[in-house]
C-alpha cells in the first residue's frame, strides 16, 4: 500500500476517467483524493470512519489505473482498504453483507432467493433503498435452468481443449452465456469440459471486502478445474480478473474473448439481417485485464454487424459487483448516463462481456425508456454461427 501511495505524483490525469468524480465533481470522490485519504488513514492522521463515505463510493472500476501515467496500482490500495471498511461497519451491516455473499455464491440458494424476489418486485418502492435496488435488478421472470453439458466435443478438426467456468449468479440470471460460449468454442474446433460443482470463484466476495471468504471460495473453485486443458475460460470479466490472481497452478485463465481472438475464428459469421450494436467495455476486462481490442475484433468479424461507437465506453455503468445494491443512487445515475450514451449511438443492441454490466445495462435502458437489447459477446457470436437465427 505504501508503494502505491508513494508512486502517486498528484498530477490529476486520472480525474476525468473516474466515474464518481464525473458525477459528483468532488476531489475526495476522485482517485487522487482517495489516495490522499487512504495515505492519511494509513499514517494514523485520519480516522477511517471520516474517510469511509468517499472510499465506499469508489466502484473499484480501475479506470484510474488505465489513465495514470505513473503506473499507480490503485487496486493495491482499495482492495485491502475495503476489508478495513467492512470490518468497521456496524454488526448488522456486516451480517447483511455476509449473508448476501453466501446466497449469491450458491446457484441453488441464489435461484431460490431470486425466484422469491421476482414475485416481490412490485414491493420494491416501499422497501429500503438497497433491498429495492436488489429487487430492481431481477428480471420479471427467471430463465429456465439450462445446465451446461460436462463435455462437448469439438466440431471438425480439434484445435484446442478448454475448461469453462459457468459462474454462480450468471448461471441463474443468464445460463445462455455458458451454453452459447460452448456453441461458439466447439464451432471453432475447441472441445469444452465444464467441471461439475465448480461453484463461485470468489470474485464478488474479494471485491466486496470479504477477502477470507473470497479466497476460500477461489481455492475450492480452482481445485475443481482440471490441469489437462489449454486454458480455463472465464465468461464474466469480473470473475476472470479475479481468477487470474487465484488460479495459480495448472492451465492459464483467459477471458473467452481473449482466447477466441488468439485462436482465430475459422467459421464464417453472419447475421440474417443487418444489426447496429454498441460495445460497452466491462471495467474488469478493459481496466483490470487491459483487454479492449479482442472483443471488438471478434464482433468486427460478423457479417451484417455495424459497431456503433458510444461516448465514454470505458466509463463504468454503475454495476461493479454489489455497488448497485450498496450505492443505489450513484449506480442509477451512472446507469442513466450509460443508457443515454447507448441510445444516442443509434444501436439496437448493447454488447458486453460481464453479467453484472449486462444486468445493470438492461435495467438502466428500461428505466430510461430506451428499447435496446443486451447481449454477451458470445451470445451475439452464437447468433451469427451458420444455421442460427440471429437476434430474437
Ligand atoms: S493519474 Fe496517477 S499519479 Fe496522477 S493523480 Fe491520478 S493516481 Fe496519482
Ligand atoms: S476505481 Fe474507479 S471509481 Fe474508484 S477511484 Fe478509480 S476510477 Fe474512480
């Protein structure tokens, strides 16, 4: 933490990149301001409780790292500080967070809770803001369970073998992502294994400041994956970013876009009707993993697809793990900005590579009255495979 603090030269280049600074315009809600706050807390000159509201408002999006010319590793500051922030919360708030993380880490528990929540959506306005925000993120109806097969053979000449993560929340809210990833990978000659009972990778808990629980989940997750594969494939940017730190032995962890781009597409991809779509960078793909070109190259290979640029595509949409539950007002403001930027691009669909972003974008677009569909990159690639029907 001391190294990260001392490498900041206070130039302020990161300020325009910071979503909370953009919305609030306060130095203490900018990366530079937060680094000063954390320095003072670390040196004992400022009680953590005095800095807490500004640090809690940080999305952890890491846009400041991308913007920083001095290479400040902001994540080395905010991640350990988040643990201290959580430890200083009242007991009831800590219990609430622990419960939420444990429910979300278990697809069976999360499905049961989400099913109850969808039935209670109309009560959202009468409930506390964070509970209302949580219900607001649920779809009117949950998709039917669609368990990914344990093994799917490559089509044609075998070019690779990978193990696929299916995710915890993603497997409930959008099971089509894993199944479309399998369709796309196997069409490119890659055989896919899906380790059973893989559970949660721990990314959400690590991001939310429950490091011990996140680390325990990550260890169990990593142990459930085989080593005799070319890569472990992540289909959610937040998970992939965390798994790159925690899956330390065996095959390398790669985002599905990163893997497909390196492999090279061999199947012609075409949509049955022209489509204008916008690509929204997931922060944990663009800023945490520095992957921005690969998804655009993959989408650029689809015949019939026009990629519409959106203003500030690297600016967080307000999802950021549990942020849209813990900071609902700021998350909604960021969601509104993003929804308006997508609508202004004239796109009929917005594409991203993270379940949290897709959920937040869908809610924000609907709230703003914009009729724009959402899709994961692999969902759109799957729509363009030979024999598929295109966007529904
Ligand atoms: S851009 Fe980097 S060095 Fe400059 S204020 Fe921001 S974090 Fe510090
Ligand atoms: S992580 Fe994101 S929200 Fe936090 S200081 Fe950096 S740019 Fe701002």
